[in-house]
């Protein structure tokens, strides 16, 4: 959060933007590290999902959406930060009535403030997920890029109004989820797997 504060402490980010920390995703035990809310230049509300990682390095695997990195207990496979941030956005779209009915724009991204070189993290193998949820690395240039990304979507603050609305939105399967079930019955791969689900599946 200290690293993220250095990103946000800038005149380009309105002081009145909404901030949510460790937001619990409905129908799961997962938490979004950081939510930011505000309005873009057109006045439309946006919700940014920021996945924060302290990793210093990442290695590519041959499994879709998975990378290998070092944890306290040793190296292990885990979700690519872009995949993780994007999958959390998909969970919100599937279960939160406010996000679904109001078509709230969700902007997922990941910030690895200790990782100075992208290396395998930005390998073309993961390009699809990085496009869905951009990755920002450590260093001054990357901090400025992340700040610009946020400022583009949170040009004006909303005093947390959108986060409040999402937090208090009804939790129920949305039309999107029902359509996914219909597609699954027809043999399509529809469900977005999250964290351990993705790891086990791959």
C-alpha cells in the first residue's frame, strides 16, 4: 500500500477518488487488493481493480495463465497477475447486480512494484491476459505509466460513490452467468476459473 500511495499522491489523481482496500468478492473467499472509483472525462463512472504483488521476478510456464515465482515456502506455480485481476473483474460481472445492470466499466490491472524487469511476465504467451489487464512494474517510469492509466479512468473523483453502490448491490447470478451456463450446456468452455481452480485445472 505504501508503493501504491506513491502512485496516487499526485495532482493528476483527484483526492476525492474512491478507495477500497481488500474488497471481498461475493460468492468467493477472494479479495481484491485495491479498488479505485471515479469518473472519466465523459462523466462515466469507472471502477479500477488493482492486483498488488511484491514479487521480484517471474518465470514462464507452459500452462495457460500461470507463472512461477518464489514465495516464503519456495517456488510455486500461481496465476499470472493479469489473469488474476481480470478473473476477479469477471466474478464481479457474474454476481453483482449493480455491475451487471448499470454496465459499470471495470478496468483491471496489476502492479508489481518490486519487479524491475518484466521478462517472462510480459512474454507473448501471456499477451492475451496482459491486454485485458495491463501490468505495471517497479521503477519511476512504470509508476508514471500506472498513474496515467488511473488518471485516464479516474479523471474526476466520486467520493467512493461507485464503490458504495457496488458494495451494496444485490448478489445474485447475473444474465451474463445464466448465458454462460447455457453455453456450457452446449459444450463451450465458459467459466472463468479463479486462483486455485485455475492452478488445478491447468
